[in-house]
């Protein structure tokens, strides 16, 4: 997984869209981690490995994390069962040099001309809405631009 962060990252879109000055004022500031961020990073790494073919039982992670990541992986794999489906795991997608991110899973279904952008959310405390989610909207547009799939609404 990439370590660099975009100036306008999709995961912080809510902040910089509501306070545009924050994008400029936060340049060079240290990004503070937390045990929760570390746990999310571990879960994402686990999911990436499994989606790329590793057996989840062979990987070193807590049992509850394996179970939760397994639910995400099962959902992604279900999307890939469509004929001709193409899976992109941890795909860097960009709109501009400043606005880009890494989509956890992108699935293209050519028969239905649909693009699924699936984001793993791991943790507790802060709820994330699926509908009208700015991060997913940005990832979706960026994936369409990056891969050039002729998706339809």
C-alpha cells in the first residue's frame, strides 16, 4: 500500500470541501497515527493479501479481524463472479496530481457496464455513511478516469 498522501485525499474530502483553506494550511504538518489507524492499516493489508490469493488462515492477524475482513473479501469476491468481471485491488486512482487515492477494490462488470468501488471500513466509534459518501464518489470518478471503463448510470 502506498505511504504517500494526496494533497486532496478522498478520505478527507469532507474537510477540504467544507474548509478549502485546510488543504493549504495542513501542508507539511505531521499526520498523527493512532492504535485505531494502525489496526485499520493491518486490516487493509490482510484484505489485500487475501484478495491477491493468500489463504486468510495462513496469515498472522487476530481471529476477529480475520472474520471481519473475511466478510469484506466475500463481498468483493461475490462481485467478481459476474462473467468477464475485472478486479483491481489497492488501485491508485487519480483525478489530478493533487486529487487521488487508493481504492481498496474496484470491480468492473462489462455485461452490465457497472463499476463497483468497494471500500473497507474497519474500526469503531465514527460511523461512515454509504449513501452520498464523498470519498466513494471521488474514488468512483477517479476509477472511471483511470481505467476508462464505459460505465452507465
